[in-house]
C-alpha cells in the first residue's frame, strides 16, 4: 500500500512540474491554433459554397466531419486544461481523438484524390492556390498527425496549461471555442438544407434539396 | 453533424469523459459508415 502511495506521489510531482513553464503555455495555444486553423478552413469552404456557388459533394462533407471530429479532440483537452482537471491520460485521449479522426478524414481525401488522379480529369470544383480542396484537406490532416506526434514526444513536459481565470487570454480562448461551436452549428444548418428530406447528399449536388422540396421544384 | 454539435456542447459543459468518448466513437463509426455508403464505384487504378 505504501509503495502505491509513493508511486502516486512521484507521478503527481512529475505532472505538477510538467504543468509549469513555457511548454505548457505553448501546448495550450498550439491546440487553439489547431481549432483556429480548421475554423478558417471550414469558413473558407463556406465562402466557396455560398459566394462562389460550388456545392460540397458527399466526400467533401465527410472531410468536414473528419476535421470537426479531429478538432473535438483539441477542444476536449482545452476544456479540461481550463477547468484544471487535465491529466496525462486526458491529454493523451484528446490527442488520440485528433489522430484517429485525421486518419479517417485523410482516407476520404485520398479516395477523392484517386477519383480524379487520371490524366485529363479536371477534378471536382475549382482549384485554390493550384490545388483542389480535397488535396488541401489531405495536407491539413497530415499536419494534424505531425502535430499530435510532436506533442506526444514532448510529454509530459508539454501538458497544456490554461491562463488564470479573469486573464484576457482566457477570454480569447473562450471566443475561439465559441467560433468553433458556431462553425459546427453552421455546418448542421448547411447539411440540413443540402440534404433536405433525403437524409443523404446526392453524388453531385446542384442546389439545396430542402428549398427545392419545400417549393416543389 | 448534429451529433458532432452535441459532442462539442457536452465537452463545453464538462460532461463525463465516458459519455464524450462514447459519443465521439459513435460519430466516428457513423462517419466511416457514411464513407462506405457513398463509395460505390471501383477505382480502375494500378500502381
């Protein structure tokens, strides 16, 4: 019994020393960078969808699912760090969620890249900065995988530490979280309009099914 | 997608680890299921 207590003490000291210093702060804001980056990617996809009138195909939406599922891992860690309940296990769980979702999302991206890989195929949608959106999605998933690997290498030194309650940085963290939740909510509304009463997206969507179904077009 | 929003809100509200992880796994399985549903054609490629 005494031996167990000693072991717990050692782990506790290890964890508390890991929570101090610049690494913990960098890890905390690195997770926010992850959230902000995917919010930017999905808002850019909305710009292409609503402003340029290019509708997302089922594989495009599945890649958005992958991005959101992955970012939920980052959110899971951030929220525990803010509450002061983050443990090494909790951190590893969040990183694992991000990694597994990135592998799933990148599988969808690879499928879509291979669909259009043959010479003469112009691909789905207009390219952005020379690459199609699914290729960019694949690159972002690989970046997340590399980030997770790096964070695991920094363990336990890089366990995220949140700024104290009342600090301005904490308000920024809250704002970023709400933007992310807003982006998910916007995707929920968009998918309802795209699918209509069908429940699934058509292979090559050309409009908002819900509006067409309600107006009888 | 609604499930993903629910998971996000549960994480924000501080729900238990078990419920968050279980729902997240359900979301992942649904995503893989949708992927399987939408992948209907065989890729005629060889490397």
